[in-house]
C-alpha cells in the first residue's frame, strides 16, 4: 500500500473507533450504575498514561518547553479542560439521555459551528457548499429531534441540549490547539491536553462527592442510576479498558497518523464515518432501534461534514 492509501485507511479506522467507543459508553450506562464523570475521567487519564511515555521518548523537550511558556501553557489548559474534557463529558452525558448514534450525530454539528466561527473571524459569508451544509445540518437536527413531526420533540429535551452543548465543546477541541501543532505536533498536543483534561475530570469527580448535585446533572440520563465508584464485573472492566485503549488512545493515534498523510481537509471528510460507525455499532451491538428519520438525519449530517470540508472551512481553521 502506498502512503496515501495507508493514510486513508488509518483515518477511517481511527474515526470509526471513536464511534465504537460511544457504543461502549452506552453499554456501560445501560448496564451499570456508573457516573458519566467516572467514565470520562478514566478514559482521559488512562489514555494520557499511554500518550505520555511515547511523548517522553519522541519529544522529551516538550514538557520543559511547555512548562516555561506561559502562553502555551494557557492554551494547553484551555484545550485540555474546555476542549477535550468538555467535549467528552458532555458527549457521554448525551449518550445517557439518547444513544451513541444520536449523540454522535448531534456532536457532529460542531463542523457547522466551526464554519460559522471562521466566517465571522474572516469577515466573510459562507460559501455555497458551506451554506448547503448549514441547511443540511439544521435539517438533520430537526429530523432527529422531531422524527418529522414538527408539533413536538420526540427526542428527550435534555438529550438534545447536551448533544448540542457537546458540539460547542467539540468546536473548542477542534480549534483551540491549532496554534500549538506547528511547534509540538498533534500527537504531543493531544497527549498533554488529555493529561490536563484528565486531571480536571478527576477534580470534578472528586468534588462530586462533596456536592452530589454535580453528578446528578452529569448522570441524569443513566438508565441504571449513577455511582461515583461503580461496582463493575469483568465485562464492565473490560469495556472500560476497551474505551481507554482502543476507543480513545488507538482512535486518536490512528486518526492523527492518517491526517498527517492525507491532510486536514480530506481527514475531515473521512472523519464523517464517525457518526456512521456510532449509529451502526449502537444498532448492531446494543439493539438500538433507529427510525427512518434518524437514518435520513445521519445521511444529511455525513453530507454536511463532507460539504463543509470541501468548502474550505477545514483548511481555513488551520490558520484561525
């Protein structure tokens, strides 16, 4: 296989594993009394424990450089806490109220938010392809939320709310680290961001013991209730390990490796497989029933990602 083919395959597999990890989270929330905060904390700290040793070998000087660069440290903190932690915890909360497929489609509307932010900063109107993508994304969200019946919501209101909040957080996750990539590389930036975000997740998880309302908000959609220290059997532990190793570290590693070969624009287009993967995995592995409007909404969202990326938003975001 040539370099380009390897890059395409790596990007597709990485994005697919993100979708698969959502289904794993859905499994835990559906079968165990477990906190969304606990899942987020474990996946971030666990994956950081895999990232950091590799960074220490490949880019040892990064730790001391970042520690002594106040501006970079601030950017890393914003990325790790507001981007990575924010997007992952709200995503898991949305899964609790809905399912992995629906939560992933809602989070994917971040591509449209990114496009609008870029247009605002560049003082320009959306291009034709971007405008079509905007209409498609809005239509997809309305279809999934109302199931085609505009007289009312057929999706839990809290599920819709947290899904859209996760899209806003995912916008930060996508845009905040861009200035850091040229100096340290995406692997190092994501790994250190994951460690910082994981520490923030651990702090919020610890605070939830003193202030139970924090976990009540974070885990209100759990079918089995919530426990900050869950009682997991072998299957539950194995699922959590899969989320950490395969669905987080493996997914990021493969996706970042892939886009380094094919470029950010095509990487964004190939990343459209993530909501497809989450929806198919949720349907096949969890038996989640999706309606015709759900599948149409999914198709519209995939088209949105491809159109907005083709319209140039992904390319421009690198310079924003």
